[in-house]
C-alpha cells in the first residue's frame, strides 16, 4: 500500500437545471438592430451579440450558423430549428 499523496483536480459542479436554454425571443432581443442596414453575415451577428452583452450560450449558438449572409431574422430559424420560441 502506497502512502504517496495524490492531487486530484475536481471540476466545479455545474448545475444544468439553472442554465436556461437560449430562446428565439432572446436572440431577437439581442439582434434587434443587426438587420437595420441590410443583410448580416454570421460574423456580424456574433459581433452584435457580443456588443449587446449576450450570454455565452447565445454567442456559441450563433457561431454555429453557416457562414453566409442573412437578409432577415426568419432565415436564422432554418438553421436553428430546435431553439424554442420562449419559455
């Protein structure tokens, strides 16, 4: 039997139940002005979300969108079909 001490790194517990899912309403609130001057690219949408202080989950969701021009917010839902409208 060894008496050596072992350092074990323990990741902090994440309470998944308290993390609310991103909703379409939240996305629309954050991207309210993103389409005001015309089509927006994925990068522009991500930039607007960050500038608005969007939570990391929403930014990560936008980063997964295909890299293309989006003329209207409705085009986002084609690529985000599982995002609920609201809670």
